[in-house]
């Protein structure tokens, strides 16, 4: 699987509308999940990926397993999005547009 398998062509506009930081995170999730999908020993690869990304928030072994099964069970790329980051960023931008200072 590659990123085109995760994100269909007709969803690319939506994907590109995500903040850059979130797009990078999504690409990393796609890389991690591709590695697991290609692996013969899923459990070992999940442990290896969790160890490799142990310093990054959101990439715990439990999160990797949860997102792997979400995709495996037919979920689409939106299941990989950290929606808290999207909502927070949108809220910040909307408040800024109205001239409200955020502390």
C-alpha cells in the first residue's frame, strides 16, 4: 500500500487542506502502517515501530495497534487523523480572524 491507496484521488483536496504539521503526521502513519501491512510478523513489526517512534507523541504501541485494525477493518484515511488537532487549529484560526487575542 502507498499513500494513494490510503488517500483516494478525490480526497486529496481535503487532505491538502489539513495543517502542514498534520499532513506530515499522516504521512508518517501511512509509512508505519505500510510497514506493518507488508510484514509477515505483524506483532514484531508493531513493537519495532513503537520502539522506533517512542519519542513521538501519539505513536504508542496501543495507538499503532488501534489504527492498524481501524484501517484493516476497512476504515479510510480519516481514521488516522488526530481530530483534536484539526479542531483546535480551526478554532484558533477563527478566533484570530475575529481579532480575539489568545493566551
